[in-house]
């Protein structure tokens, strides 16, 4: 097919206008790895941008498809998943999952009727006196300074007359594996916490003084209340080896205990990352990397929309190894993963997954991208990859 024919075919597919014959042509075209990479790169980039900005311009997409086809040459194994919601409509991305999924059978063995639950909103709130409160679906919580409807925890806006001599009390919000939760702090800062995370924060902030919180471990996305609303007070977030100073912005921090690096990704505004004596100022779409065994700060250009896709209910993997993917998925589905073959960890994947899918569905879609058969065995909450 020439460029004009490809342009029409891909556009019709994205617009759900392709008939059976045209889908067969697309199937043949996608068997060329280079074509697959082109197709996936366009859909992934456009979707994640829309996800971040909250809108999708299909006409613009149609104009850009041909340019993207010409420019993208990277070779990789890919899969594009269906039922991706964009704006008020649903764009069905069938991609390779439709064309290849039926080619392989019996690659997932489930023993003893194992049922793996999809992650949900749940957390443990530890109060200043040590008492713990379970937060989650159907669990309402009401206190003098905070309330929860089971999906979020909101602290009351603090008084402008709070004085520095008043005692500052701290709460902890712990998110287990298989959970996520949202908390709005007393200064109006919004925090989304991912699975297996823990945040320490004051129940109120002293007006005009630095607002400090600590991500004990895990991953958090923050929309910080501007310093202009707090007498110029900056916002400061600590992790085990770094410190981030903020005036008012949106960013993501990933600092899991089983990772040897801390990554900080800026979405909007400006932040200063400090690691010992090293300091780096980030601008949007930059990510800093701090290693446990180094005082240096590396800064990379990154697609911030992809990095924060978990906040929007998606997993976005860009040339990620199966080993790293399973680490992410194990936190959300609260499973243990065992690789019988170390080689399987190196399988490279690029694609977008919905966090609302069942774990078996996720495994089937991952399997569909492998050139060689990958066998998954589920025993209770343990996943064995052969």
C-alpha cells in the first residue's frame, strides 16, 4: 500500500469506519514490525496527550497520522488495547490484541478457582494518637478536622490565624497493595497516592511557614496549592534520599522501597530537586532520577502524560521490560510474581492498559505480543511465569 492508502486505512480504523476487508488489510500491514511501531506510537501519543489535557481532537488526529507514519521508525513489539475512553465518546482500539489473541490458547492456567481482585480505593488512616481508621468503599469517616466518603479524605481548610507556637500534629495515610486513595490537605494541596504507598503530613500548616510533608515510600501525584495563597510559604516534600521544593505546581514522585531509584516528574510549573549538595531545577516534561548509591541527580526528557497515567485509571508502558511491568501490576492487583525463566523478564512492551481490567485479561493481552509462547500459571495470589 502507498502512503495515501495507509493514511485512509488507519484513519478509518481510528474512526471505527473500517469494514471487514479493510481490517484484514490492516492486519497484513501490521505484521511488519516497523508498521506496528508506527501505528502504536501514534495512538499511544495522541491518547496520552488527550488523557492529560482532557480532550481529543479527531480531526487533528487525522491530519497528523500521515506525518507520524513518515517520521516514526523505531522497531518494537507493541499492543494497543480496546475500550479506551476519550472525551465523551469511546474510541475502540483493537490493534494487535484482536488480531493475535486468538492465535494462542491455553497459555494461562488458573488453579483452584483463584480470583485476583482489581485494585480499589482503600487506605489506613493513622491518627496523631496512634489510633487507626480503615477507609474505603462504604466506610464513612467524620472528625473535627477531616472527613471521608470512602473514596477520598478531605481536611478542613485551616484558619488564617494559626500561630507557630501551636502544636503541629501529624497523620499517616497508608495505601496497601491493591489500593489507591486521594487526600486533600489542610492547605488545599491535592495528593493522589498509588498502591503500596505511605504519606506523613500535618493536620494543619502554620501560616507563612514552609509546608512540609513526607512520602515515606511509594508513589504520589501532587497538585500543590500555590505559595501566593499562603503568605509565600513554599511546599516541601521529603523522601528517603531527596527533597523537593515547590511554589505551586503538579508533579509525580515514585519512591518505592523495592526500587533503587527515586524518579520525580514535573507536569506543570517548576520544582527544585535536592539530593545532598546536588540541586536541579525541573521544567515540565522533565524527570529527575536519584539513585540510592549516588549524590548525583540525572535529568531526562519524558512524556509526563505517560508517567501520570495511573492517576487517570491507566497503565502506560513505554518500551518497558516484562519484569518491570509485573512489578507495577503486582502492586495494583496485590499478587506475587515468580519468573521461572529469567529471560522472560527482558521481554519489551509498549502499550496502554486499563486498571479496571481483570488480571487474567491483562495477562492475555501481554501474552498476545510475545513472539514465543509465554505461559502464566495462577495459584491463589501467586503468578508463575514460565
